[in-house]
C-alpha cells in the first residue's frame, strides 16, 4: 500500500489489516484509523479516533516542519478511505 513517488515507502497490507482489526476490537469505540508517516522513525503508524472531526486536528498539523504527516484516514468498519 502507498506505493508511489509521493510516499516514502510502501506499507505492508498485513500490517494495515491488523491495524484495522485492532481498532475495531478496541473497547474505546474508535470509528476511524489515521495512517501517519513518522519522519524520524521512517515508518507508518496508526492513530485511532472516535469522531470524524478529530481527523482535522492531524490534517492541520500536516506541514513540512513537523515530524508526522497524515497520509490517509479510513473508516474502520466500511474500510473506505476518507482522506
């Protein structure tokens, strides 16, 4: 996943699917999973949020001067990409 010149490296689909499952199984009741690129660690990581409006907090901080960059956001249950 995320193959192409705009992404630093690809994300293994098994990791992605396990992150979706982890978010759905959480007792907190998350509805969305954000895929974040961590510039210092050179890896993707998931962040889970309950409400769609929380995504904008991560989208606002998406600048070249920050360590983290929002790559995509998914609905945990439909698995559809939002951003």
